[in-house]
C-alpha cells in the first residue's frame, strides 16, 4: 500500500465554524480566524491554512510566500 500526500486543495480545513473563513486563495484571506497563535514566535496559523507572521508576511498552504504588505501612511 502506497501512502500519497494530500494535495493542498484536498487538505482538511481547520475551520469548522459557520460561516466558514475565506479560502487561502480568496482576496480577503487575511480575515480568517486564528486557529493557533504563537505571539512569542511571531506567527499565527489561520483557519484557512495560512501562516501569518507579525510583519504581515504570509506562508500559503501551497508553499508560496507572500512578502510583508503593511499599509502605507496617508
């Protein structure tokens, strides 16, 4: 029997509440609820599988990294 890794689209979601959090590919993905928080290490795992860093960078479930994207001052 061969074990196969789940594809990101097939990975189980941590989000069990209603309404569900936005998908990792959605424009409002940062609005997902925090599933695990490690403020002493500077990161949080969101319900949609994104690792969100305190500098506003992100690691998406498919392995892509999003650079920090802080809003600019008016």
